[in-house]
């Protein structure tokens, strides 16, 4: 399983929390690349639901990872 920022961004608007099957369904309906669906299929079957993209890819960058200060603009 390989995640990139581009692939993971297809799941940003997914209906969280979501099960593995719900994520696969969302990815198919939203037209996500095949790699996204393949990555979801490789997720652990024992997890009942995922609370967010960070549960799938712990290194997913958040707003805090960027050094952009909104107060300056």
C-alpha cells in the first residue's frame, strides 16, 4: 500500500467515520483513481470504522504542517 498526497486527497471529503466498504464505495462513486481503491482494499479487515484520513495514512499532512500564517494576510 502506497499513499501519496494526491491519492489521499481523493478521500478528504469522504463521509467520516466510514467502514472499509463505505470508503471503497465512496472512492468508486467519486471517480477516484484505481490506486486509491486498491489501497483501501489492503486496509485491515478487523477495523470496524475509520475516523478520518489520519487513521488510514498517519503521516497525512494537516494545516499545522504548513508554515502558513493566516493572520499575516
